[in-house]
C-alpha cells in the first residue's frame, strides 16, 4: 500500500478507535463535564472519519488505491 493511502487508512482506524473510546468513556463517566469531553471527541471522530472516507473514495475512483 502506498504511504499516502496507508496514512488515510491509519486515520480511518484512529477515528474508529476514538469513536469506541468516546462510547466507553461516556458510559464510565462520573460527571457532566466528562460527557462534554466525550461528546466533543465523538463529534471530531465523525468529522475525521467522514473526510478520510471521502479522500479514500477519491483515491478509489481514480485508481490510486491499491
């Protein structure tokens, strides 16, 4: 896999881990301010995931993704 594609895939994987951590953290939290923190993390993870998937699809469409 080309390094540019690997980096995109790594970002997708990282965003998915951040989503899982946000879910776990939200379940385990003990106050509202932690809920805000995990909500922000979840929101950022969804944004990163969407942009990374969009870029991956561009690479797939142009034949640049192996």
